[in-house]
C-alpha cells in the first residue's frame, strides 16, 4: 500500500466548507498505535502533484465526505441470521457509508457498558466501516429502570435511543431526558403513540381500507413528536427524532426549533420516495414502521429537507430473514434494508429529478449527522480523518437483492432502476470498498 | 388489471341449458387464474358470471348433464375461520359439477402445528388440486397462496378485505329481483370498516351506474370510505330514503367489547332495520343480509320473516353463482 492516496480530477462536494468544485484530494496514511492505519486528508486543491501517491482517477465522479448513517440495525448480538456487524458493515461500505450508528434493540438489548464494549470489540475485529454504538435508554428497553448512560458514554456510546420500543409513558420519557444530560449525548426517539397504532400494519386511509388492513394513523406519530419536542424544550436535552413520515411532523419540528428546542430529525430514503400505494398487492417488503404515507406527506418531507427542518437522511436499515417477510401481511416483520440503495434512491429519484440539491443531499447524509453526533466525520477539511466516498452519479443499475452484501434481502426497492452509486469507499484512508479499476502511477 | 372482453358473446348463455354441456363449453373462460376479489373484475366479467349462474340455476334439474361438466377435477376447501354456508355452498357447487371435493380440516392439520402459509401453499401445490377455496383471517392470504399454486384460488373471505362470491350472489339476487344493476339506489348499513362483504359489494356495485350510500356508527365507518365513490350518510333515514335495496350487515357483538359502540340497545335503535323504517325506502324495496342475522339487533324479526327480506334467496343463489365461478375458471374454453 502506498503511503499516499491521490483522488484526481473529481468533483469535490463538501458541504462542511461550502465547496462544490473540481479538486484533487490527497490522503496520507500513517501507522498509528499497533498496526492500525490512520488516514488523514492532507490537501484539497487543484492539480495536486504527488509522485509517490497511488492515484485514483475520479473524472466524472463525485468526491464527498464519507456518508454517515445514524440509524441501522445490524442484529448482532442475538439475530445473526438476519445480519452481523461483518455483513452489515460490508453493506454499509458498498453503499458509500463510512460510519453507522447501530441501534440497541438487539437480543439482549445494548443497555449496559458491557454491551457497548461488545459492539466496539466486534467492530474492531470484523467491521469494514466505523461502528458507533447507541445505548438503550432503559434496562431491557422496558421503560422501567434507567440504563447506565454515564458508563455507556465513557465506554463509547454516541447516543441513546428507545428505537424498537417507543417510550409510551411521558413521565418516564421526561426522566430519560433529564438523566441523559449527564453526558450531553443526543437521545434518539422513535415517536409512536401505541394507543393509536396498536394492531396497525400500514398507513390508515384509502389504501388500508381497500386492502382490508388495519391502519396506523398519522397522529400516532405527530402526537408522540409533540410530546417529545415539548419535553425537549422543558428539559433542554438534545433530542433527535427518528424517521419522521408524516407531513405535519415537519411542521411540529419546525415550530419546536423556532421555540429553541435542541431538536433534530431524520427521514429515510423510502419515506421520501414511496407512498402507501407501494403496499398494494400486499407487498410485505414495503411494510415498514413508521408506515409509508401519502403523496402529500412525501412532498412535505422533501420540502422539510430543502428548508432545513429535516436535518438528516438515515436508512433505518432493517434486515430480516426471508421467512419473516414471506408470510401473511399482518404477520410480516416491519422494515426494509436501505444501506445499499440509499445513494441510488437519493441521487436518482431526488437529485436527478430536481427535487433536492446535490449539496443538500450530501450534507444530510454526512456533514449534518456527523455534527449531531459530534464526531470527526462529514468533512474533507485538511486534517480530518480520511473517510471519503466516491460516487458515480450516472451509474444506473437495477436493484437485485442477490447482489446485496447485506444478509437482508428485504428491500422495498427490488427491481427499481436507480441512478448514482458509491464506487469507492475509503474508511480512515483505507479502501474499504471498490468497484473500479485502479492503477498506481 | 385490464382484461380483454372482446369476443364475449352473450348469446350462447341462454342456449347453454338447452344445448347441455356443449352449450356451456362454448362460453369463453375468464382470462384469469384466480378469483381473489371484486376489485379487479370488470363489469363485463361480473355480468358474465351472473349470466352463467342463471344457466346453472336453470340446469339444476338436469343433474346428469351438470355432473359431467367438471368430472375428474378436484376442489379443496381450506377454511381458517369458521363457516357453514359458504363452505357447504362451495362443496355443493363443486359436487354438482362432478368435482371431487376435499374439505381440509385446518384446525387438525399441520397449521395447528405451526406450519407457515407458504408451506401450506406448497403442500397444496404438490397434492395438485385444480381449485382451492380459501377463507383466512388475514387480508391478502388468498393472494399470497395464489402466487405459489397453479390451481385456481377462490377467495371465500380474507380478513376485512373481500368476499367476492358473496358479493356475486348478492348482485345475482339484486339483478334477479330488480332486473338490472344500474340506476338503483343501494343502502349498506352497519359495520362497514370490518366487513369484507361490504367492501366486495362496494367494489362490485361501483362498476355499475348505481347510487351507493353507506351508513353506520362513525367508529366503524372511516371518512376515507367516501374516496370509493360511495355516499356516507349520517343518519339511517337519509341512507334508506328511496332506496331500492337495503343491505344490512351483521354487527359482530364483540365490537362492543372493544368500545366501538356503547350498547346493543343503542345500535339497534340507531341502525336497526324495522318494517317501519323500510317504508322510507322505495315501495318495492327489498332487504338483504349476508347472514347469520342478529334478530332484534340489525334487523327486526318480523322484517326478516316478511316478504321484503330476500335473505334465503341469497343462500339459494349462492350455489349457482359458485358453480358459475368454478366453471368459468376451470371448465369453459
């Protein structure tokens, strides 16, 4: 391996320095502690000459800060038949992601410093990307006893979450938010009022009525968000609202932000593109929670992204065994994989169609989540860790799950023709994924 | 799903009875493997099924001819929910056409041991039936099975979704009494939300130029129903005024336990059909009900026993309609 890596002639899109221009990027790799390589960005400029460097010709490609996915489920420990840190991280780098946050709803849940340590130890040995563990807010995700957030923070947790088991009791949620202030990490909330959604399997409305399926009304989300942002204001704790799906949720979060709440939120690629109509024909791969909503919701979510109310695009990558999906719709598991289709969906369906600016897309998939997590990522500034994604914005491909690195083949986008794909993913200066011919010069 | 209806010639159906088996054989088959719902049938297909049902009804006395129709073909019924009239009606229809009929005992079969629906479907495929009639608690279960079997799958009721042969026999009865399916006012009263019968009838009748009005407790009648081209009436009087057909749905009494309506008494008072209320409808209005009835709740006993009610006709017509469905899926050209 050459000590230096030169990304030549690409279009650098780096929202952290407001830069969209033809630039070369020079990466230097040094041996750090032990045998691990530490890669840093040492120059971003026009026509860099570095004779000893390995050169990657990026002509016609986008060179962006490594993508950060704040919301994935790698199912390890406990459900390794669905995904592991090894396979999930392989899917991540194949999709252009250099950093992911693993949700704690594993078996057992990650609710202790030991759990955080386990994830980090597994990641060190088996992961192709950076893995940032998220701790559970309560022991066993049961909403009875607070988890050891302080110790988990010291062990390396980057956030706390109730994902997979939304907190129903406002009193307990308030306690969680108060206590979480000890380490100033964000609390990520899956906002769902179960008294409104229990038994539901898709958005309530015309399509659910037509298919004879029980609905999950939009207010199941909005009421929980209202409660969450109200408590964010009163406690002053940083709250990150996960996967919003309803148009009115954007409005509530905009109001909360205006009122000074330290609140951020995310949206998934599938909620930005698909509607409840994708469920027609009982397609269980489109059974997700929160459910796919209406065209108006999709439009308001896109508007929320453009207007800055929605901060982050996160995949909620939710791999499942095929036997959990090839069943009656009502019995099927919720969730779709997303790591390996996110770039194609966002670039192909939104950026290329003029609905979202490229710079904003990259910001929401890299710079902005890195900022919320306070991590060294999301930038190509000199001195930053060399996490870089090279995207071919014109590469077209058909989504074929057998080609996924993920064990989860349950994609809501099977058969879609997408445009835009990560072709090289560099994690800490090392090439973690490559589907392009390379030559040293 | 678009379907070619060109070449459907209505003339042969009336000839079919006199011409016996050969006449029936000349009828063009439905261009679909399965009957999963009324939603995707065209009005031409609906009329075709009703026409053939007419032939079947007329030919009932000629049992020898009929029993040659589907001789050698096999029918399996798989009922994941209890049923008397639908299952026996399919069984009679299949046997009348000469089919061998197997009633799978779901509660004692592998399903009770936790077999998945996919494996049940694959097993049915290996046994090799020509038609499978399925009733299932899950909406979409027949659609799921249809993907795995080459047999014709007939939906005999799936969750809250559809019950197409019930809608067909109801339309048959309506057409028989009224002579047409267009230009009618039809009121459907009761628990629309949870009723697969209501959905199938709404999907079916919306293909014809008739006025559909639904009415029921607001907790069981979501506003979004108006998007199906039906009128949602607030009061029952408004719904049945001038109606040609009043279709009463069965109220499932367990809905009260989950708090969707306060009491049987209030339901009966607000939404129950009585001889007095029927006077608001058109003079020759008929009252229908898919059964089994809750007498004194959604329908008054004296009304149910009056000649306004066509509830037993519905049951009788069920066999002919199901014979027509089996024939059009399996037998005709």
